[in-house]
């Protein structure tokens, strides 16, 4: 007896990829079903829907729902801060991807990322000088303004690390990433609330 949801013979070859195919089965969607939705689980169970595919779809939907729930800040001060931090994160990603081998080394892109880091790190004091209204989507902790001098010192450490970063080669970027990442972590540990 054929298993439920069996896809039938392959549309291109006419051959059945499952041992449960009945002669003469034809289905225009068989190739898609055979490769995307079914796999032989065991000799005793035949072809059955892939649980992994279902789990992946559910996980993607949950992730999309979580992303939809998280909103951007609405306070102008929080928006300014978030934009500066996103720019820094983007520049760090460019350098980190080169250092990690995810992208090929590109001298112009590395120099542009370094210049962006230096400029944005220098903009941190101005971007954070005004706390503004309480914004539930802001990741900035109130401790920034109660510990302003320490915050400025940490921002200065990032600016110094960005200015000193050598982006002349992949190895140089790798060597610079420790100081850059350390400066980011040092400040974020104390002054950032991670939003999910």
C-alpha cells in the first residue's frame, strides 16, 4: 500500500524515488515534493513529511513575529543615538567579515569602514549628550547620564582604538579587532540594555 502524501514518480525521469510508488503514478509536483517535503525515514516507515522542514518554517515565523514586535525608538534623541550605533555596527561588520574571511579583503572598503568608525566614535558625546524623554525602545541605560565622565572615557577609548586601527591587510585588521571589540564591549556592558 502506498504511504499518504506520496509524491509519485519523478516528473523528469518518470522513475519513482520512493519504494512505495505504484506503477503509473504521475503528479506534476512530484519533484518538488520528493526533494523538499519528503525523505525516507526508515525502511519500515517509508516516505513521510520532514519534521525539520516544519520546524524551520515555525521558527522562521516566530522569528519574524519577534522582529515585528520590536520597534524602533521614537524619541529624537534616542533615534540619533541608535543611528550612530547602527553606523558603528555596520563599519565593525565590514571589518569583522574581512577579518573572519567571510568577505575578501578590500582596501577601499576597509579604509571607508575605519573612517566611518573614527567619525561615529567622535560623534558619540554629541549624540548622547541629551537623555531626552523616556523611550521604551532605547537601549541606552540611564547610567550614561549619571556616570557621564566614565561614559565619555569609554567613548574616547573607542575613538582612540578606531584611529589606531590598521586596516592595511587582513592580518592587520585581525590584530585591530581586539581593541575595537574590547572598547565596544567595555561600554556596552555598563551602559547598554540589550533588547530582544
